[in-house]
C-alpha cells in the first residue's frame, strides 16, 4: 500500500512541472523576441534556437502528460502512485538530458573559439567535452533504467549509479563554463567604457548562470542521495529535475537575446 502523504512525493512532481511550464512560457517569449528583432542572424544560430525551442516544447508536453496520468487518468486508483509511466517520464527525462547536452556543448564550443591560438586550447576543451559526454551518456543510462521497470522505488534504486554520474559531471561542467567564460571575458576588457560595461554584464551573467544551474544539479544530487534511503521514495529530486531542462534553455536564450545579439 503506497503512502497517501503526497507532499514530499507527487507534490514535488506537481510543483516542479508547474515551474517548468512557467519557464516554458519565458522561452516562448524569448524565441519570438529573437526572431522578431534579429532576422539577419546566421541560419546555424537560428536553427539552434528552433532546436532548443522544439526540445523544450516536447519536454513540456511530456511533463503535462505525466501529470495528466496521475491527476486525471489515474484518479481514484491508488496503485498509480507506485508506478512511473515509462513512455511519458522516460521521454521527458531524455528530452531534458538532450537540452542540457546541447546548451553545455554550445558553451564549451564557445570557450574553444575564445581560446583560439592558445596552446592549451584543445587539451582543456577536450577534458570538459568528456564531462559533457559523460553527463549525456549517464542521462541516457537513466532513461534506459526507467524503461526496465515501472515501479518507482525500483526505478530510483536502479538509476543510482548513472544518476550520480550525470549530476556530478553536469555540475563540474557548469562550474567550468562559468569560470572559463568569466576569465576569458575579463581578459577581453579594453579602454572603451561601453565595451567594458558590456563585458562586465556578460561576466556577471556568466557567474550567475553558472551558480544557478550548478546549484540545480547539486540539489538534485543531494536530494536523490537522500531519496535512496527512503522507503517509499520521497521524490524530492523531482522538484529540481523538471526545472533544470527549462532553466538551461532559458539561460542560453537570455544570453542570445540580451547580450550576443545586442
């Protein structure tokens, strides 16, 4: 018999999805603003914006269907509280992992370009590309584990290794991106007041962005580790999981809209 105290289990899922939907609204506004005011940007950049928007839209749809499953389709059936609908949750998890991968890959590539002609350019970039790929691969490992069982307790336990690897690698990469961009931009200062002002804003944004996304990963890791000790699972980590994919998309869109295209 599953616990009917849902505050620390499906309450977290509910709040996480609500926040994610709100952030999806922000990404819609950012996408429309971008295409309205910067129609002459390169097609590659436009394609990346469309890709991130499409991933975010699909991920949000899966999250809504997940909530529909628990609140509407499963209404009155206590047994649904013990199961993950693998089609919805697995798809949402895969799309969230993909959005983080695309955003981090873009930032690492940007740092690689900034480091052009530096003797450590390829070594440093390759090192953190490994972390990005480790995060992505571990995320896919999580998805695979979720498809092998529908029981929530079993699924959480089975994903303990890839989940810890994913959040740890993503955390390290976020810290690297934040520190790397800040150091590179600081060295780009000139004697022009307007240029220095823009660089200062970019540095502050890079630090803030890195702190927020890294904090999301740390909180997921900490709450997931705590959840492994609970029976039945509390799902506190879901509060941060449903937010992180949207947060990464919003962070990159904000950079393009407010800084790089200005």
